[in-house]
């Protein structure tokens, strides 16, 4: 077989996304907080893009004055006669006149008065300091512990292996093998009780049982009964076998229940009290509210925090000026085009998000009127046909977006789900079915909680008869609802 290279021409069609379309899809997918950050990046990188000044009443133009014999307009001639101080004064004022001219001719930039506080400086001052990590918090306390040098080193090593929840994740024998020269296994065993006395109470425990016992030992209340309950009957307690525990401890079930209530106040993850990760803020992109006296709803964007953008007039004129060099003109034209693209993309995002939300409100009207139990199945394809856009556009429009209404701040994607049909032909979404399941469990007798089969029968009485028992069990687990045996209260 002979291999050779030769030119070959063929005609074919390919679909390629233009940069403007790619940018438009990216802007559409951004939630409002990410969009604010993107706008800030564009303002810093594109010199022709600027913030739009808020509308204020225009000041009346100054009245035209009669031309006067201005000293600055006369020809500059420095004479040698005795009266030459006036000409030198004009030379001295040229620098000030030039600065005024450059200030007027320079491109528009927001100017702040000296009395106005610096917004960036104020933001830095109001930014919270990074929280202290659990490791730093424990190490700071450990430095104050009075112990032998080898025990101090062993304790520092133990602290290094405490996870974010406050648990020691390795065995002491493993730590001894790692750094056997600095301390012994006995030093580790001496250091561990000292580490477990540090704050928050419960750190350094190797399992849940030890974590609870440490907190009980450091508690100011008398928790002797609770300590015996955890020490001897932890496994049975987790299985909710309260009658067996009461029989073995020679007490009544009410006493065991009271002990469980006190134990429930203890922290099973004490390390999270220190250096807890901050939750990201959730900001609504769309607001749905009743339209006054009518029964309709008004949909509006929550974009008051978004700054208005525009192309700088000075640079726009400069790009059209024939006196501008070709290199500068090309640079300005590229940046003007990029600025116009992002302005158009933000405007298109607003229009698309409004149309999609209005379609959602139209199809989910009963949810806004009555609540979650009346949420209907709504495929994205139905909204896409209603709005007149592609299915992928709807998916990008609702990604990461939140809606604010009388039911709270909810993810916009919550309104798009499948479902099933009830006996009366009414459509029920999976979210509505989960809400009905939660209502049934909340209303059950905790002394005789419903099994999954009984929950399925209750759902059938509510008109939802097509669910299998395993489907009920699946949704119960997704909602973090334990089985009937663990929900039973004695």
C-alpha cells in the first residue's frame, strides 16, 4: 500500500457559533450575582464601556454673554518695555487653561467629590475577616497546655489529624509509626485526653459515642444517667429499642425519653462550630407579586442592583474621526463592538427571563394561589413553545435563577418537573406528591407511624393511585424521613 500526500478540495456545510452568540448564551446562564461580577470585569477590561449616569434634572445652560476683550485671547507678545508684567501673567496662566481644556476633552469617567467616601475602601472595611480554622483554634489552645515536651509534640500531631467535624480520623498507632522518633505511643495516649479537653467540647473523639461522652463529662449538668445510657446501650438506642433499654436499665420509658431529649441537645459535629463555611447568598432574579386589586400577577426583574452600561461618546467619535490612526481606530472599533455585544446580551437576557417566568406563572397559576400541593407537571418544551425559543434556551434561562413570590424564594427550576395523573384526570407533579407525603407523615400518630404500604394507601385516598411502595420509599429517603420503626415514639 502506497502512502502519499496530495491536496483535496471538497464542499461541505458546518454550523459554527459566532462569538456574539456564545457570549449571549453565557450571559443568559449567569445568575444576577455572577452577572454583576461579569459586568465589573468588562468595565475593567474594556476602556470604551462605562457606567450610565442616573438620570437627573438637567441644569439650564448658562446664558450667552457678550464677547469681552479677554486677556487670554490676545496675541502673546512679551515686550521689553517697563509694562510687561501682564504678558508674563498670561504665560503663567497657560498651564491652568491647558489643564481645564484636557479635563473637558478627556473621556467621560465618574468623578467623586472629596467629601464622598471611596466605595471600594468602604467595601474593604466592611468585609468580614476570614474565620479562624478549627486547626488554628485548637493549636492556639494547645500552646497554653502545660505538659512534657514529648506530649506536646504528640498532641500537635493529633490536632493535625482532626477533621473539620472535630473527629480524630486515624488510630494512635498510625501516628506513632509516622513520627516514632519525636514521641512514643504512651505520649500519644497521654496527649489524647488533654486534646479532648479543648474547646469546643467533643473535639478529638474517635466516634460518635466518644464524642457524646466527652460532652457529657464536660457539661455542668448532671448527666450520669445519659452517660450510662450511651455507654451501655448505644446500638439499641440507634435502633429505637426503647422498651428493651428501659427494661435493662430498670427504669420506665418516660425516663429514657427525657434522657434522649437532653442528649439531642449535644453536638454530633462539634468541629463545625469553628470555621464554619459561609453559605453563598441567594438573590432572586425575578419577582412575582399580586397585581393590586386584580387577581393577576405581575412579573418583574430584580435587577435594580445592575448598573446601566453605555459606550463612551468620546471614544465613539474618536473611532469615526479620520484624523485617528488606523491602529487606534481598529483598537477602538473592536472594543466598541465588544461593548455593544455585552449590552445587547444583557438586554436579551432580561427579555428572555421575563418571557420564561411569565409562561411559568401562567402554567403554575394554582401554585401561586394555593401552594405546593397544587404544583403541576411542566416540561421545559412546553414553555419553549410558548415563548418561541429553543429548549436549550429555556434550560439556560432557568439555570441558577431564583424567583421571589409569596411562597418564598424558590429556584426557578423547581417549577419544571414530571408527574403523574390522578384519578380525576388532574396532573400532579412529583414535588406536589412529595408535599402530600410530608403532610401525611406530619399528621400520623407517632405511637403508630405509617409503614410505606400505609403511606401508599393514604396517597391513593388523596387520588394518587399509581405509585408503587418502592417509589414511596425512594421519596421518603430523598426527603430524609426515617422508616416507621425509627419514627415511633414510646
